[in-house]
């Protein structure tokens, strides 16, 4: 079995204030799933650091108007406490000061960009109210983390057809797509050939035998090894975190694949979006 790099970059972690985690875990339970790691933020950071995660790239989101501002104040305080953290900040277009707090967040040296969860926020990626923020992201050379696939769960606001509408306007949109674009894996991977600033992350996609398991051949993974990021979705997972890592290692892909996906690609994007000089 192949080996991981000595220090992993996890590009898809969720950190919330305690009440946010409580609400998310209750949502999972109400939908018949039990979150395996009910760890609040300090425990999450300690656990991942103990699992050789050298850099944690986390996000949170504003499920309704008025949440993003306080959430981002919490984010700024957390970043000040932990130098190994990077953040995709919260945003909601119905906030009157949305662009102001976005600009403030993007000025922080360890804010990589903005997170949108279209399914939860009930927004379309092509909602014109988001266009000024997208343009700010591109102007400042930051990135987007866009939950726009329809897996593991979805609704009318997500899916490849919705996402293509925004790419028609912004073909160079610098976006990370979680869950390998599930369930439409092939369609999202094909976008990588046409849109050079798109990346996919592995979160929730590599436990074997589940409805949302990545179902394309390993050739797709090798072809796009420069455009895939490791992400765990920790702590909001229902199966052991190491199961996905072991499954990926068991595919026996190239050493370069594991070096890039678990470290190199993430490091390159952080150097671009959060330069230190």
C-alpha cells in the first residue's frame, strides 16, 4: 500500500461555534444518520493535528440572513488563536453589509476565500446577487468553496446544470467543488478540462459500497491528479475518517497522486490565495 506525505493538508474541515455544531448534528439525526465525531472546535483541531494534519483549511456558512457577520467575527478570533488554520469565510447576499465584511475577511492573510452551501442556503450559483462577490474574489486572487453538487444530499439549487450557468458568465471562476461533484462525478470531472481554475475535493466520496462513493475508474483520478484536493468533511461524517484515506491508498495510484492530493495541490493553492510576502 502506498504511503501518505508526512504532513497532510485537509482542505475540507468544518468548524463552527458550539450551537452551530449542535444544530448540524441534530439535522443529521433527524435524517437517520448519526455523526461519528461529535467534537467541538478545540477537539477537532487537536484530533486532526494528532492525525498528522499539518494544515487545516476549514469553512462555515450562513444558513440565513444575519448569521455571516457574527460567524466571521468568530472566524477571525479562531484564526488568531491557531496559526495552522486557514478559512473559507461565511457569506449571505441578503446582508446589507455583505460585501463590506467579505472585503474585511479576504484581507486576512489566512482567509483563502468564501464558502457557499447552495443546498442549505437555498441559493443558486447563478444568483445575480452573488456576482459582485465573485468578482471581488477574482480581483483579490482568492477562491470559492462551492457546495454545488447534488450529493451526498441535494435539492433544486444544486447540480451540474445549475453550476454551468454561472460558468457561462465566469469561465475562470476559481472554485473548489466538494465531494468530487457527487453524484455527477463524470460531468464535474469533465469541467476540469475546460475551466483551469476549478478543483474537486475528496470529502465524503471514497468510502466503498455507499450510494455516494466515487464510481469512475482510477484513470480519471490519475488524469486530474493536479486538480484534486484531499478533504475529510471532519467532523460531520458518519463513518471512520481513516476509512476514506485507506480506500484511496488501496487504489494503489501513483506516488505523485498521493503527494499532490494530500499535500502539494493544497500547498500551491494556499500559496496563491494566501501569500506570505
